[in-house]
C-alpha cells in the first residue's frame, strides 16, 4: 500500500480531487445515458408540484412568477437527497413561497453516500494530520458542482412541462420563469413565458432570451449582437435575413424557412432545427462547440427532417452536429 497522506493539501490533490472527478464524471454519464427515464421521473414529480400549486390557486389569488426547483444541500449532507419545488410571486427568494413540494432524489444521486464514505476512508491518510472536519468541508463545493451539472441537463427536459395540462392550469404572471439550482442561492433559468419584444429594435433593458415568435416574416432585416438563448421560432420565414453576433444556444426552430440567410458569428450549441428549410444560406464563423459558447454543458446542434440546399460553411465547427432524416444537396464545407 502507498504511503499514507500526511497533510490536508496533499490529501486534497492526491485523494479528494480524483474521487470528486470520478463521481462527477459518473453522474454526467448517467444523466446522458438515462436522460429519457430521468426526464419521465423528474417531470412527473414536478407535475405533482404544479398540480399542488393549481389547487392553492383555486382557493387563493397567487399569480405565479417563479417556479424554482432546488437541490437541498442539507438533505445531501444528511444522506437524504431531496429536491424542493417552490412557487413564488414577484419577490422570489426575498419572499415566502405560496406553495411548496419536496420529493426524494436517491434515484439520481444514489452514489453520493458511497462517495462520502470513500472520501472519509482513513486507510489513505494519517488521522492525526488530516482531520475529518476538513474533509467534510469539501463536500459543500462538490454539491455545488453536481447541482450545476444537473441543471445543465435539466434545461433540456424541464421546459417540456409546458405541454402538460397541469402547466396550462397554472395561473402565471406576465413574466414567468422556471429555474433550477441551489435553494436561496444561484438559480439557472430553464424556461420563460414573457411579453414579446421587438427583436429587431430591442430597448436596452429588454430580455431577448426565451422569446417565442410564431408566423412572422423577416425580409431584408437583421438580428444583431443579441443573447437570444432559448428562443423559439415557429412557422417563421427568414428571407435575405442576417443573424450577426447572435447567440441561438438552446434555441428551437420549428417549420421555419431560411432563404439566402446569412449566419455570421452565431452560437448554435444545443439548438434544434425541426422540419426547417434552408436554401442558399451562408454560415461564417459559427460555432456549435460548447467549449466556445460557455463553460457549461450543451447538447449537440440537432437537425431533424430538414432540407439543406446549396449551403456554404466557412470557419464553422459543426463537426458534432446530429442530423436525422435530412435532405442535403450541393453543400460545401
């Protein structure tokens, strides 16, 4: 057996960080491999929470501005992994939720207890030199990492809640958000319902993310220098249009037509193009590589049942794109 670790700094580098990396990597593989089952289970629990909120709203007036999904850190430390779903009015974390539901999360974090036991295994360090309390202090940082990892995957299934009857029955404020993260701390935006803005001429304080646009015709116009992450376009036409310096990460385009459209320095990691038509479009300096978009997880760029006719790609990193039942002709790369 190797020499016992004698300092906390040595323990951190040689023991804890490799264990943490192994644990986080295993969770990422699980989230990727079992995403369909996890989505079904997790959204099923969230639907129960929304049903509870609808029941409260049937008795009391509480328009919902935020549905916040949190992993409770204390529950993890106590080996009772638990998610909490809170419903807030405008005050969000500065007020009290008017409805709350909790559900256990061992289904996802089943290896958390084993990870802690491995980290505290005193066969690897000198107990008089490396104290248990020092090791336990590291768990909080690990919890933040795994919560962030889960939120990165949850952004691809929590928005699907809008397709259920429970979501339709929820009375929402003018601006409504679903967020996921740590209770009373950071929360990542997963989904939003908010007033439509003029994406062609936005005001300085306009939020261009998670906009929904249906049946619009854009001709000889331009979206420029906008964060349009999570936006959804349905049955829209982009004719001789330009996307310039725009983030379309995690965006969704359904049955849209792109004719002689220019994509310049556009980020499309995690975006879906479904039943779309592209003709004589040009892509320059565009990226679908998550490493070039942000320091988080993104699904690959996905194209389903699309027509790609006479497209020009220059200095784009679309190598990881997923194409299913697409028709492609005269494309240059």
